């Protein structure tokens, strides 16, 4: 049975440990904090834990589950401790900023992104079956080893996730569209209302439509910053496309082109169910 | 006790009838369909009903609860049947396109907008307490009779609604911000995703953030059309302001001005609760 390493024992790393142990894998976990290592052992998230990366010397596949900014530094620290052929993967929510650089450092790197989460963070939020029925995107490069892709795909299937395979660029574009762009347009809605002279009345009259449309724009600013910084190029392209399309929509209204506006709104009504499953 | 007339026995007119009868008013209802008149009587929505407006000859206050496009035509038809001094009000969701014209036709017109609703329509969806704790905006002009405003305000208070009073323009601007603008930016999000080359992957990866942000843009196109046509000017101004603000936000990202972006996202996070009560 494969020995699996996990670096970073937060919500994702911890939940991964719970599922992999239940599947019969030997799971070894590394955290920078001794306290987290102890908690991981106590919660049954890992079989062994340590603050030292050399714990993972004989792991066959290693999941880097740190925040995005620490994925490449962690991989650099990890390399002296592991043997050639070890598959290393990550769980970062952007891939273009990670995968080519990581693969240059370690040829057996395979980028991954499990699209699951909860409002809470940290090992105490770890739960079983977090990835079940959730999308899990694997983003190999043309020269990524098939062994690594297959090994990771097998685990993803065992987690019960829906596996998708695409380029890092396609991933980043799709994620910009459905996650990062919504945050920006939603935040901008709140901002426009706040600087309006009718802001007080608007606050009194706002109901469920405003509530839903503003939700992700009123979320954790650090998340929005991360998206903008690490997925900058795809997000900017989506924002520009958004502006162009909005300009067209404004022109339908300005020119009383009700036929075009009606067909656009009918199109969006009919299209939305394709995204909601 | 005041005798109240209702023209248009749909969700709003029907729910109003139920509450007003419970409050002890004599309620007389007019619908264009004999079938609806019968149903209104059977459901206890009205004390008397008719397809003829002359039923309302001696009403002291009359609520026009038709779709927006029929408010002015209905008022014109109503005038020959009622006596001077009768207060006439409406429940339309835009006010600038209604109130000045209606007041020119009938000096004792007072514009109103109860901001309550359900997903369903028609008299069968009518329910008690629909307006309880919901905003109810009254939009008098400078020369609107105080008697009418006071009479309507008393009824609004009895319905348990939260009463707001402002100009038709302020109402339309606030409603554009919190309701009509969200529909357009949400619809535009769906549209941008649908014309993208990564649309299929985007559909597979979309989750709760996309779901919430796209909800009102995937709604009934007739509602969006009504907003754009009857609140055209306020909506266009809001859309232009939205574009200007979005352009600024894009420029923060393009110029790596992370400090400004962070302060904007912190501002929107802190501001959203002011709209959610």
C-alpha cells in the first residue's frame, strides 16, 4: 500500500488525511507547528506527524496543502529530503503561477485543485468526505509523467471526487470566470451603492436579490487579494470581457433595443441551469 | 370605517385584501376576469367584487394593483366612476414613470411601493401578513395632499410594514441600485461565461459563489425588461457608475496597486452588513 505524505495540516490537508487513512493508506503529516502535529495524531488525521520534512523521505506521493504563497518554498525545502520518482502534488486554487515553476524544480510534480471547502479553516475544521462529489482538477503539462497523473487520478477517484483534467491555463480561466470574477463584480456592486447619494435608502430597501448578489463581494478580503495576485492575468482578461459585454448591454438599453435586451435576458435565464447542478 | 377599493386581484392586491379585511375595513375588489372576482370572494379576499369599476364609486381609498404598464390606463378608466377627494394609490415598483403623470390626471394620487413578494403570482398566491416587516415606500410630490399621504401611511402602519417616504426619483435610484442593477450585472456574468471558450469547464466547476451571484440574472426576463423600460434613466446612471467603478478596480489590479485593492475589498466586506438586516 502506498505511503502518502501531507505537508500543511489545515482544513484541506487534514480532511485529506482523514479520507486517505480510511481508505487504508499510511498517512504521514508535517506541520510547522508542533501543536498541530499533536492534534492531527489525536484526531486520527495522520498515522505519524512531525515538524520536520524528513518524515516524508519514503512517501510515494506527497500533497502540499499550504497556502498558495508557500507551495513553491515548501517544495524547495522538501526536495533534499525525498527520493527521485516521488510524486509531489499541490491543492492550490490557481495553477499557472505554480505548475510550470514547480515542475522545473521537480519533474514528478503534478498540479491539482480539489474544489471543496467550508467557511471554517484549520485542522479543527477537517472532516471526512469533504471531497466527495466535488470537482478535483488535475493540470498536467505536456511533459508531466503519466505515472504521476495516474497515481493522483486513482486517489482522486477513491476520494469520490469528480475528476477533470486540463491545462493550468484552462483551469485558471475557468476558475476566474466562476469564482474570481464574481468576487470582483459583487464587491463593485457594494462599492457603487456605498458611494451613491441614496445609500441610506438603498440600505433600507435591500432584500434577497441584493443579499445574494453581494455575498461573495462582501467576503474575506484576503481571499480576493489572493485571487487577484495569483490569477492576475486570467482575472484581468475576464474583467475586460465583462466590461465589453456590459457596455453592449448598456447600449441595448440606451438605444431602446428591447428586442436584443429581451433575447439576452432569455439567454441568461436559459443558460444559468447549465452551471447549477 | 374606511371603505377600501382594490383594482387588480393578483398576489399584491389579493394579499392586501386579506390583511385589510382582517383589520376591519370594507374591501371592494375589481378584476378584469369574472373568475378572479369569484375566487376573491371565495377566498375571503374581498367583501364584494366586480368586473366593473363603478363598484368603487364610494371607496375612500383605492389601491391600483395592476402590472406597471396598466397603472395609468386603469387610473384613466377609474376617474369617471369616483368622487373628488378619493385617494388613489398604486403598488408599482417604479415611481418616476407613474407618479407625476398619475398626479396630473388625479390630484389625490399618492404613489406607493410595498416591497414584498413571493416566487408565485396571482390570487392563489395571496397570503396574510405578506407586507409585515417589509419596506413600504410612499413617494409624494411637493404638492401631493397631506390628507392622502396620512391616510395611506396609517394603513401602511397597520399592515406592519416599515414606512419610508421619499421623492419618486430617490425611490427609483435606490431601487435601481439594490434591485435593477444587480439583475443586469448578474445576467452579464452568465453571458460572459457562456461566450467564453472555457464555458464547459466553467459549468463543471461552478459552485455556490457562482450560484448566488448569478441568481437574479437568471430570473424571469420579463421582470428585467420591465425594470429596464420603466426605470431606464436611473438604471442607466447606475450602470455607468458601475462601469466607472469597475474600471478603477481593474486599474488597481493592472497596476499591482495591492494596497488600494485590499482597502477596497475590506471596505466592501465591512459595508455589506449595512444592507443585510
